[in-house]
C-alpha cells in the first residue's frame, strides 16, 4: 500500500481531527502488536504529529521494517523486538517515562485460533499482564483494546450494550480468543482496584481496512483480498451472519477519542451503525468493487475450527457518542477505500 496515497492521507487527517488531539503532543507511547492492522495506522497517525514518541513492539524486526520502516531513522521512533508473553525490562531507560501503553498484540483471525489456541490465550493474558505491570511501574495510562467477542452469543435480536452478557461456549478451542480477552479485561479492572493503575477500555467490533495483513483469514479480509486480486468473492456460508464492522481509520480515531475523553475503567463499544451488515452484503460490495461475483464454497475442517459460531453481533455505540465521537465512513465507502488503497 502506498501510504502517500491521498485517500490514506485523508484517513490520517481524519484521525488527527479528534477533539483535543493536541493534548498528545510531546507524549510517549508504547504500542505492542505494532505491525498489525490497527497498530500500523495508529503509529502512522501519531508519527504525523511530529513530536510524539512511539516505541513500537513486535517479534520481528524484518516485519517491522516492511510495515513501519520509514520511521526507523526518525528520533521519535524506536522499534523494540520483544515477545509480549515475557515481562518488559525496566532497565531499558526508554520505558521509564511512558505516558500511554496500548497492548494491541493478539492473534485475531480464525486460522490462528484453530492452529495456536494455547498461544492465543497466552499472548492476550500475558500481554495484558505485562502491559499493566509496566504501567504500574511507570504511571502510564493503559488503553486496552478488547473485543465484541467478550459478550458471547446474542440472545434473539439483542444488541450488545456495554453491560450485556450473552451465551458462552467453552466446549471447543475456539474459546481461546473470547475467554482470554474476557479475563484480560478482568485483569485490567483488578490492576485498577488493587494497584491503582489507570486503564481505559475499548471493545472493538470487526475491524477492517488497508493496513490489514495478507495473512489475515477473517472472512471480511479474504473478501477484500479477492476483490483486490480481481477474483470472485468466496463465501464459505450462506452469509446470514449479521455483524458490526468498523473501518480501521474510524476505529483508531475512536480509540484516541476514548483515550482523551473516556472514563477510567468504563468500557466503550467501538462500532458504526452505517457498517452493520450481513456477511453476504459485505461480500456483495467487495464483488461489486472487483466487477466479479460471489461464489459459495464449504470451509475445510481446519478453517471451520477457527470460525465463530455467532450469527449476530451488533454493538450499541451510544456510550461512545455520549462522549462526543461519531464515525465517518459507511460500509460501502470503507470497502471502496480499502480496495483502492490496497491496489495502490
């Protein structure tokens, strides 16, 4: 993707239009999962501010060079090669004066859930623990990125408000992701209560956008990759699932808005009602962008093990709107932007 493309620069400008963003000037961020979908766009936005220091954490310097290499010579940027399932060393002087920690490192797609359920749990839980412990030592505020999946499965036509609890399913390894994110949220609340750590929490809907990784096996990501390649869109179900989606630029802007204006310990749903669609509609828009068709294909056994059994997951974003945030992009515009940027 060409990060200088006018559409991507427009996305970054939209993020930096968040109310009171100037309060972040001169601040120091540590961001794990730095080379992921959200991490890259968040770092791109912060680096445009000019005087924000970013310590980007990942397991592969080579991958970071590919995704964020333009910043490697920037004095405001440091890449730290580190496994988040291990504690951070406070002997590193760069970690002693942090203002914000954003622990984004996570396995977030079906194939990873299927092949690495143990690792998925440990990355989430240990990643949260060591981020919170570093925050305790430095006085930094943690912005914790949770997920729609903490709500379980909706009952009937219910939508997910922040106090909702649906049906849980612990009978298979696919529970590795929602259960580890749920316990990580509990860990956030516990660190706040017992150790006085400052934590703000966002619960993300299904996020997509041009900073996605080619290895992402989520259905929405596969649709987009097929569209960019000019292929038919392959749907591995009837497409009746009804989900909340969010364009990555809107998700990053909402996260920064919560960081600046949200209450400590209060979770905020990150969603956009203009992006609440059935999976078949998402596929159809991708096919339209490619000038191709939607075709149906049954998943392999390995693929199906990683699929969510949820058929409806709609996030109510009233609490987010109450603190003054409104997302910008409709589903059609967001998919179109994503495809155009990836083609660039």
